C-alpha cells in the first residue's frame, strides 16, 4: 500500500516539477542576449606584432542584472600562444541612482613561458549624462613556471564618454587600465575610441582603435603600441 501511494504522489507531482524547472531555466536564460566575435591586431614595443580572435557572450537574466563571459586565443610575434578569458556580473539595483556594482574575473596566460595571471576586480561605477566613471581594487595573482603565485593589489579605473548616441551609430571613448580581457598596471592605461554601426535590429558592426602607453606611474610616460579591433555583434 505504501509503495503504491508513493508512486501516485510521484506521478502527480512530476508535471508540476517539470513546469517549475522550465520557469527557472527561462529566467536564467533571460530575454536579452548577445554574442560578439572580434579580430584584434596589435603592434607594441615589447613583442612587435600580435593578434587574437575573441568570442563574447552576454545575457540579461533579470532587468537589473547582466552576465558576460568571453574567450580569446592568439599568439605573439615570437609564436607564443596567448590565451585570455573573462567573466563578469553587473548589477544596477537602483532605478533612480546611476550606480552599478560589478565583479570581474580575468585570466591571461602565456603557455610557452608557463606564466598565468588571475585578476579579481570588484568595481563600482557612477554615471552622469554621457559620462561614467568606474573604480575598483585589482587583486592580481601571477605565477611563473609553476611557482607560488605573486600577489598584488592594484588600483583600477575607467572613464567612459559617450560621444555619439544615435539610432544608426554610436561612438564612445574610454580611458582606463582595465577592460573585459585585461587588468593592467596602474600606469599602463590606454585610450580607446569605439565606433558602432547598427545594420539591423539584430546586427551591429564594431570598430575600435586603442592607443597604449606605459611608464606614467614613474613619470616616464612613453608610447607603447597601437591596436585595432573589429567585429560584429548579434542581439536577440
């Protein structure tokens, strides 16, 4: 009698459980999704020419939350493989205050030299009109040849300015020392100009030029390199 009762309860509860799980999965996937593919080339005074191919995914499971992740693979001029990855979560909890809280993780690896860098950045951003300022501490861990990781604490910042914000195009400038795939030293900041053209409601073409410098934290700022990134974004 008892096993039969248990069987009836399981059969009766199964459709309800499936329905609940279906709702949870839909909430996790979200209503706004994007995928981005980029080709990047760079020339710098340290490695010469280098480049990579990257893929980024972006979902918004809730109105106030955004989750991003990406993977990049390339090589330096010496033929050394360069692997980068990141994941981040953003929250905009206040409807009347332009304050954003983010948590960013980045990984940079040079496999031939067995060098691996992991960075964790809790970031706070505040925006006014077309300007947004971001700041956070970078907890960076770097290991060389399998040895114990070296720990560093670095100030990270970014200043974003929206120059053009139209229906068909968008242009923005960013000065800072961190982004999706990079979390650099305090004085290794760069200037990026990003230009996006909205082809359709789903497709966007993106071009970005970045000027790199180094040495400003030691009062010896110098031009370090130039990078270009181009690709496409699909939203649905």
